[in-house]
């Protein structure tokens, strides 16, 4: 009886471990993608800040 219970538990624990590993991998992929997006957005923000400080964006009409 103990052997069957042990085998049963090992099978289910391994199954849970595999599911958690897949989720971990998926989350890691998402974090990497979001990190890349943040870097890109920070670059764009820097460009806009420089453009604003150089006066390239006017609030008034173009002359």
C-alpha cells in the first residue's frame, strides 16, 4: 500500500513541477518582452524631451 501511495504522489508532484516550470518559463518570456518594451519607450521619451527642450514642438501656430 505504501509503495502505491508513494508512486501516486511522485507522479502527481512531477506533473505539478512540470506545469510550474512551463509557467515560470512563460512568465520569464513575458518579463523579458516587457523589459525590452520599457527600454524602447524610455528611448522615445528621451527623444521627445530633447525635442521639447530644443523648441521643435511649438504650442503656437507655425510661421
